[in-house]
C-alpha cells in the first residue's frame, strides 16, 4: 500500500467536515511547478536530485553540513514533512544534528502539540518523563496520532543534547470554530487563541491551496466547505508561525535557531507560516522541504519551481509506510456511535478486509474502540504481517472480521 496520498487526505476531509485534518502535501506535478512565491526564484526551475540537497537560491548541491553553514543567519527554519514517511523525519533529524554540530543553539517547534499543552513538553524537556511516560502522559496519540517511532530519534537526540521542544499549534476546538463560524463569529474565549496578527486572504496562497483539492476530480466539495477549510489552514499557518517566533524570542539566545517540524502544506512556496510572520520578524526565515523523486502517480519528479523552498532534499519513492494503518476514519465524539466508519481509503487494509462506510468498529484485537484516537493508539502495537480480529456492527448485527495487515505488491 502506497503512503497516504493527497487523494486519501482530501477524501477524509470530505468524509467529515467536522473533523480537522492537517493537509499533507506530496509530490504533485501541477503544484510543484506553480509560478508562485518568492519573485526572485519563481521564474526558474531547479533539479531534484535523489539523496541530494539543492540550494534553490543558487541551484547548487550541498551537504547537510554545508546547508547548516548557509543557515548561519537564519533564525527560523521550517522543515516540511509527510507525517508517515520515515525518510522525511530522517531529514529533520539530520538537519537538527548538523545545526547543533555547527555550533547553533537549536530549539524545536512541534506542530503535533497545541501551545496550550506546553507544560507536557516542559516535563519532557526537564527530564521528568521517561520515554514511555511521555508517550502515555503527554497523550501523544490524542494530540497527534502518528506513530511515536517516526519521531523517536529526534526526541532522544534532543534529550541527550539538551535541546528543548515547544508546542506551536492551535487547539483543535478553536480551529474547528474558525472553519465552521468564521473569524468574525468567534467567542471572546476562542478569539483569544488567535495570534495578534493574521494575514487572511492571499491570491497565491489560495491558488496553491485549491490546487491540492482540484487534483482530485472525485472530490466534490462545496464552495463554503473549501472556504471553511481555507480559514482553518490560514489559522494553523498563522498560529504555528507566531508561536514559534515567540518561543524563539523568549527562550533562544543570540545564536539560536528555531527548527519547526510541520506539515509540508504549511511550508511550500513560503506562503504558509512563513508569510504569516515575515512582516513581524526581523530575522531571516528559511525552509527545507524534502521531495520524493517520484510523484503520487508514479511519474518521475526531475525539477521543481525554485520558489518551492529555500532547500529541497531529494528522497526515494516510498512504496510502503513503515508502520501499518487501517485506512479508516471514525466518527469519534461527534455521534452516538463514535466507532462508526465514515471513510475507507482506497486499496487500504480496511477495504481489503471488507469494512464499509457505516460499519461500527467495536473492537480490534479484543480492545474496545471509542474514537479515531483510540484506534491510532492501538495501531501503534501492530506491524506488517500481523492479523487481528475486529468486531463490527453492521445493519444492527455484530460480526467478526479478520484484519490482515499486508502490503499490496507494486504492479
């Protein structure tokens, strides 16, 4: 099974607009070559080289160590990620290591925690949590949901070298309110979570964002739904950029760099979080976005618009995620049946097992399922090749189904 692509992400968004799901951007030719972003770079293309880092300002190939030198005057570095691609997280780890070895004071901003959860990260930073204790007590699978092991090397390296983490995201309930009600209709309490400055509509950002959805002809979202999701994306961008900037100002020294680990959709072309804070930060902001050399449709990615990011790191195609997933979205706390399946991804483990939209997933491997989060936490224990018994309710009747966590061989 191929890594979760744009189609499955946007399908999940369409399946339940009440669910707030960060947009994950993968290599899509139409988006990669858009003539948007930095005017000095958007008029040309640069090569994407497997296992190579391209400085898009010059077109030169550089090593991680050389990239760290070229970031010497950068105060905030956004590194875009695909959450379930281990190679992306390896890039993040190697960049953090190169920056520390270059003598920089490194701080790390995390998309996966709302800023209101900073005390949980403070407990980790101060050594009060063990690794297992952090995953459990910091509610990793409630706050994020993606496998802890994708990020483990970064966390353990940071702990060893005294690098602190900072929560930068928005509370989910506030993002949901922004999407459904708009900025002008927020309560005073909700509005208090917004950054002081927020740049709403931007033509190029709108074009980029809509291009992610336009790719999927099967996705029929209303104009109001797209506008709501765009508002949510804008709030994410602004809040994460603002909180990263504030954490740097409050906790970083004169040689510090804030490295923000964040979904690539918030980074590309400098139109997301970078745009939101550029006018309010007097230092230099840079970006690094890894790119697979094969796109979602199996076509080679040989070049990308130079304005896509400050640095582009070429990675191999990922045929399979390291850790299995079911490929379903559940109703969660929105209804009386929190385990009701509201979306089944194409060619997923769930589809091949025969699960359908409308089924209620009661348990997996004998463990009750109460929400999407509880399913993701449970899934952390499974590996490819495992088989688990699921109990579902379909048309009022309970039945058992074997879930085989097997990958689909490439054609």
